[in-house]
């Protein structure tokens, strides 16, 4: 009986190790995904943000914000928005 118990213990340990490795690999994959999302967020938070919006009267306008300089610009003209962006990066 003691030998059977040792065998079962050994078998249980193998199952525990296999179960642990599967969880460890799952954890590693998810940790990589989370880390990549953090990097993407940090990089995106430093990029120029440009949005086209609509006011309550249905008029379209452009709004931009540069987080690195703290400057923002708003215009009803796409060409004015492009000119502001070009000037910003000269």
C-alpha cells in the first residue's frame, strides 16, 4: 500500500508540474500582451491627435492636439489644419 501511495504521489506531482507549466506559459503570453498594450498606449499618447467633429448645428470642424508641445488648434478648414500641422513640425 505504501508503494502504491508513493506511485500516486509521484503521478500527482507530475500532473501538478504539467498543470503549472501550462499556467506559466499562459501567464507569459498574457504578460507579453499586457506589456505591448502599455507600450502602445505610451507611444500613442505622445502622437499628434487630430479629429473631425460635428457641432450641434451639423457643422464639421477639425480639432488637433500635440501632447509633446501642449499646443492645440481648431478650424473648419481641412487645409488650415494641414498648414498648422506642417508648421508644427518645421
